[in-house]
């Protein structure tokens, strides 16, 4: 469990890093939020999602730290359940956003 939590933190942080890199590249090429309806919608939707992933990574890191300290057991693992629900919600939102923004 601890290693999977750690992997989730690292992969989530990598996702945020890729999103920051993408924003830098887009702005460098002239695609900015004031570029019209698509630009403002793109940056708003992906920005809100990136913010929620960042919050999730921070919370997941806290849960991971507690897991490595032995704070969870088979009988009491509420923190892992709660962050798991949040993380999967954010993941589901990304599947929808990716389909709308990048595929349609």
C-alpha cells in the first residue's frame, strides 16, 4: 500500500509538471487565455483541474507520510479511503476534460 501511495504521489506530481510545461509552451507560442472563447475555456477548465490535482497530490503526500508512519491499519484506513474517493473523482473529471478539450 505504501509503495502504491508513493507511486500515486509521484505520478500525480509529474502530471502537474507536464501541465505547467504545456502552459509555458502554449503561452510562448501565443496561445493565451485572452485568445478568445476557446483560449479562456481551455485555460479555465484545465487550470481548475490542475489546481485540484495539486491539492490531491498534497493530500496524498500527507496520507502517504502517515502510512509510512504506521497510522493506518486494516481496521482503520479512513484517510486512505477519503483521499482515494477524491483522487478518483479528479481522475474521472480528467477523462471527461481530455475527451472534450483534446479529442472533440
